[in-house]
């Protein structure tokens, strides 16, 4: 997602000749949800906002 927002389209190649790690790593969010935590920003918008922020900060540092 971040790559496409930056205009970059990487070529992804499999590495079946190398050892594999865990296919998916994700936490169990049921406890957070039980405590009332809910996301306010959807994932795609969060990535875009983070990239916009970094772009702004980097421009300030180089100016």
C-alpha cells in the first residue's frame, strides 16, 4: 500500500529455495475490543497520513 501511494510498483519474487518464516503474525485484538478500543482511522488512510507527515517533516529538515 505504501509503495503504491508513493508511485512505486515493486516486483515481488518468491524465495521457495530458502527457509520460510511464519506466514502471518497478528495479535489477538479481542481484549482491546472488550476494553472498548476501536480504530478511528482506517488502515489505508493511516498509511497515507503517515507518508504525508514524513514528507512534510523531511521537507522541513532539508529546507
